[in-house]
C-alpha cells in the first residue's frame, strides 16, 4: 500500500488540510477555536526568550547578539485580525505565488512559494491561539526537489509579521526524506518569532527563529528606503538586513515591498526574486509568442521521434520556438527568467541534433516549465500550478522509460506537494481520480515496477488538463 513518500508514511498535505478543516473537495469551512482558547486576546504578550544558559547549551553563547534595547520582538501585540497581513515588506496574504532562482553549491536553484487556500488555528502560547496563513515553499536543486516547507504566518495589530513555525522535509535526488531538521512550531518547540517589524529602522533587531538547539537566526536592519531593480522595474522602499546564523556566519537579506524576501546571499550562493503574482501580473492574456513556445514543447513531447521525418519535423518545431522566444525577449521580460528559457531551448536544440529521444523529451519538459513560469505574469496561479503538475507527470513518464526508479520517486513526491496547491480547483471526482493514480504511481515505485510507473504516469498526465 503506497503512502506519501514526502513524509514516509503520513500524507502531510492531506494532514494539513484536515487540520485546517478542509473538505474533500478542497474548500475550507469555518474553523472553530479550540475550547477555552482566546484567538483575539486584547493584551500584548511578552515573548519568552532563551536564557544565556540555553544559548551556551546550544553552542551559541559566543554569538555577537544584539542587546535587548535593539530588539523589536520581545512583545507581541494582539492578533485580532491575524490573517490580514498588510506589512508591505512581507505581504504574504497578497503574495499568491513567487518564483526565486539562483545558484546554490554551484548548481541551478529554483524555488516556488505558494499561499495555500486555507488557514489554521495554532495555540501559540499557553491559553491563547492565533489563526495563521499557510504557505508552501518548494526548492529545487539541479532540477530535483531538494526541500519542501509548510510555513505559518500571522500579523499582529501593530503591523509586525510573526513566524509561527514550519514543517520541513529535505530530500535526496532520489526522492527520499533525508531530514526534517528545522521543523518547529510556536507553543510546542518554543516561542513565536518576528519575521518583519512593523516599520523597520536602521539598527532594529529581530529573530525570525528563536529556539536554540533547533533553529536560530537574528537579523539587524542595516539599510532602509533603498531602491533595487525588480522583475518589472525599479522598486523603492527596500530594506536590507544582515542575518547572523547559528554557526556564527553572516548573510545578507533584502526585503522589498510587494515581494517580501527578495534576495538572500550566503557566500557564492544566491537566491533572488524572479517573478511574483499578483505583484508582476499583467492584463491582456498570454502573449502569442509564449503560447507558441508552450505548444511547441507539447508537440515535441508527444512526438514518437522514431523516423528521420519526425526528427526533421522536431527540428522545425524547435526552430519555431526559438524564433518566438527571440521575438518575445526583445520586450518586457523579467530578467531572471531569461536565462532559464535560453538554457532550455539550447538544450532542446542539442538533443534534437543528436537524435536523443529521451533527452529531447526531457528538454521539452524543461522548455515547457520555463515558459510556464513566464506565463505566471498573465495567468491565474492555479492554472500555472496545474500545468506544473502536468509537466511533472511527463517527467515521471520519461524517468520510468529511462529505468530511473529514484527519479520517478522524486517526481511522485513533487507531484504530491503540487497536488496540494490545486486540490481546491478540482471537483471531488477528479480529485479522487487524481489521488488514486498518484497512489498507483507511488505503489509502482515501491514495487520497482517501471512498466506500472509508466502506465500510471501516462494516465496521470492528462487528468488535470482534460477539457
């Protein structure tokens, strides 16, 4: 019997939905507060702080930490409207989806952050609860899922945004959970933590994570009212902070209005905002050039590529995709999404010239993913995530054909997490069918049944995009 690989035995996405009171079709009914708990307390609450003895026990005693006089996070204002996040430097309530990219450990790094369509109630300190927003973070390293985190946020009445915990799952390239280190929840492992002050000023200090021995970070505001280049042009009102990590290392973080965390650097590693919705959204529908690239990717994946004529036709399709991209990129294109598209089309051309069928299909998926990211500017988030699901189903089909059980395992874990983003858009019958086939795909992985995996992936690929 298959269980979600992402958490070994527990379907975490379904568990989160259950905790949130989500119904089978993905809708979210009202959630009653736990008996005896106040979810709109009228008083400010002191936040418990670790003692020097605790810092010493965690090996953090020598960190150059700020004095209490600089701290903005020692007291939490009431949470009377906690899911209405209006802080422009961490606008999680309005940030439906964001793509960041860069390089980590010398490899291509890509992240997708999605606001999930439900809230949760958390007892964040004894006797008090707070309703929190739930955000899903997925990080991909060199094309494979590296980490998923479910993050919990709320805004207090003074405009500060608080971090109430996260559930973390790190993965090997073969889709196996390697650690859940970094998981914590306020009221269970330790105190809530402020992730963004209400009106940050130079010299202000807050700890986004504050549980020595588990998670710990301290951020000092070093610059405010800066201007940086963004996906759609210059952004003003930017804040820069220096973050102190548990090991004593420092890194820089940039937060921008309309985006939240915009840029983080740690030595040679860089993660930077590429595109956000609705911040960078445009009206007018998907440009025809992007539709042409996406359509070409679809045709190449569907092609049998067994005869010379089919290979020549594939070459013409790829040339048409490149022509459409060359035309489109002369206009207004988010700068950090240019390279992924260039790389994907170059790889596609190379694989076609080599008449590498598996490589061509994989490259068509890469091109489809890159152009789908670009379409986030013009399409609803759920539509983009639906196409992502479809593309990962295709990748599972390619990995199964290539004999890569580890690859298929990584694909099915990725599919399970993306499923949680789109479940609310599907009718109950379609969702049940999707979950059944994902389960069949996972069972085939456990049984090391590549033929079964290929059959399940092939069936899965069309479920969410059927007319």
